[in-house]
C-alpha cells in the first residue's frame, strides 16, 4: 500500500476542514492554508472553517464584549487590491499616485460603493454571479461571486488562530514594523503590497498600509447583539466598517480587533480617502 507523505496529508486535512461548517476552534496550522489562483490570476488563501472569540474585553468599548463566532470556510485575497489590478478590472484608477511603481501599491481613495462595484466587475470577468445589487447595494451571500468580507470574516482571517492584540502576540513595539506599514514607519504614504511579513495564514498587510472596507454597517454596540453563526452585521446604517488600520494610524489604534468606520459613499457623501482600500472574499467551491 502506498503511504501518503506527511505534507500531503496535512494539506488534505486542511482542505477537508475548509469544506464544512465547524463549531471547533481554528485548526492549529503550522503552515499557511492552501493558496489558489483565480481565473484572472489573483492569489487567494483558502481560510478554514472554525470558531473564534471576536473582539476583546479589554479593548475599545465598541470591540466589547468578546463573543464567540463560528464561520464557514471562504477564500480571501492574499494581498490588498492593487492599483494595477483595479485598473485592469474597471478601467479607472482613483488613487493618489506618488511613485513610479504605483501599479504595485494598494488602490486607495476608494469609497465602499466603488469597492463593491469592483467586486461585481471581477465576478463578471470570471462568469460568476454578482453579489451586489448595484441599485440598492444589498449583498447576496449565496452568490458565487466576489464581495467584501464581513467584519467577522476579516477579524478571523487576521487573527489566524491567535487570541492576542496582534496575530504575532502582544509585543507591539518590537514586532509591529515587521508586519505593518503604520505611522511610525510609513513616511506618510502607503507602500507596495506584500513587502511586509504575512500573518500565519499567509495574508499580507492585514494590519496597516491601507484600512480595508468590510461589508458590514457599523454600530458601536453591535457586539452585544451579534449572531454567533456567520454574522453579517446590522441590517442598516450610515457608516461601513473599516478594519486593520492604515499608514496614518499609531500603534495604539491598530490591532486585530480595533474597529474603524466611515460613510459608505452610497449617498455620494464620501469621496474616498487615501488611507482606504480593500480586499475581496468569495465562497469556497471546488471550482474556483
């Protein structure tokens, strides 16, 4: 009988864990989950299903109380959407350009609505069903296309099985610069994606560089009423959640649980911010 190599067995176990719902904690993964490449050439990480404690009882008031959340598996962009990819997809680039190698920088000056439109156009390019109704911008979570992550998906992916302030621990001063572009090291601008270390699940720039739009509306007290299974945020609101902080944030205002927010742009009130960007997620399926 032919034996299965240990590395292959580990990969099989990870994939099996990603194709089911789970009431268990994230698996103790010693190597990053599998990376897939989409039809349009974008790398995504296959995030395993599991449960985690969202928020922090010692954190900001809007990040309390810590509460258990259980998520299905999903795929998440390995990198923040770059200006080059955004331009190829929607034929415009609203970003503030500061460097000759701007194509590798994260797209910025993006309001929530523009991020959702990009998700739909990327879906169309791969013959997938769009998640967003472009009149109401309601999200169809059953569609197989691209969308913005829920706030819970974002924090779960950022934590990568960790329980501390950062996915690398609580020692912010000595280690943060290895993983994030933030106020102390950014030179007051974003930087090319993927130039800092990834988190344990292989995701780059989850903290710092540009703050990332999530699908959820923001309510300061939402964590007191959040659903445990695949929460999707409040049903209505004026502001959308931003996560991860950016190149303008101090080390005291970025962490795996810190919540930020701004007007969505659905009423044309938000013109975008040079510190705002995003990355996409999609449902996991055998055919990517």
